[in-house]
C-alpha cells in the first residue's frame, strides 16, 4: 500500500475543527453540565476564575463556556457575558414578556441620566469634570441616586490637588443595559439611528470612545482607603481602644 493509503485519517467537524472522540465529547458535556449548575445557582455573574476553582482540574473553561453558550443560543434563556463573568438572561426577543410582571423602578431624572451617560463614556471622571462637561452644577443627591442604583461606583482618588473622588460604572450597569463590556456602548452613528442625537451635529461634536476596561485603576488614580471611606461617610469611624 502507498504511504498516502497508510496515513492516519483525522476526522473533522462541520466547523473545520478536528472531531472529538466519544470520551472527549462526554468529558466536555459533563463539564458543561457542572458549569451550568454553578452559573444557574449564582445570584451574580460568575467569572471564569471562579469556575476554574470549582470545575475539575485541567478543564478548559473558555471552551466549556463556548459549548454551553451554543447550547443555550436558541432557547428562551441565553448564557451571556456580563463584564468578566457569565450569567443566564432572558433571550432578547422575549424580554417584552417579562415587562408585564417586572417591578416598576423609580425613573431617573434627566440630570441623573445625563450624569450616568457622562460617567459611562468618560470614566474615570470626577464631579468637577462632570460639571465641566454638562456646563451646570451637579448635586450630591444626583450622584447619590446613581450610587444607590448600583450602576455607578466610587473608583478611587485622582492624583491632583484636593484628591477628588473618581466615578465609574459597575457590572450591574453592563447587566442592566445588556452590554458584554463597556466598549459595547453605542457610537455616534448608533445614537443618531436611535433618535438620541440630532441628525445634524456641530462639526466639532464627538462621542468619546469608552475605555477598554473599567476594572483597573489608571495611572492618575489611587485606590480608596478605609480613611477615604470614612471621610465619604461610607464606613463607620473606628473607635479607639481605651
């Protein structure tokens, strides 16, 4: 027989990847079941690091989650990325069915929506910078309301005179607005298409590009300490021992 005839034939799946043997498929399916149970039971999005801690050693978590995401892609509940984590959410085309039973949330004021948008696109941003962009003073009550929604968080302290607090968005913000990451925020053309911006804008108008990540502090930010939190009224002052 020729060398070509003796060559081992490697079967390929429809997507061009080498086909797995039955044992590998069973192993992947069982890992996907485990990951499904972990994510389903969690009230918060589950990170891949958390999954790796709880799944058997040697499991390729990204591969498992891709498999599970494909399984749920055509169901009434989808597996979606929320920031750095995974969560189950109602399929987008069925979301209208849930609004009938949803608890009506308190509507944000126009000022709060403006501030939220500025924080989302310009983060990390200080209160003074927000006011400079809006052109009007921003009340502490507006920022407190956004903090209460858990869509906005205190990030750190800016390394400038006065060390002002910086604000940024949370994973709760991404989850509520159906964003996988902050870079998925709509650009200027999408905003125009949705009727949120006038068709004709000033020549110098631009929508800033959202940051690549909202988790890491920037070079001009310091982390918040317990002393900072005490000053901000977010931590009960410690009582000195007698």
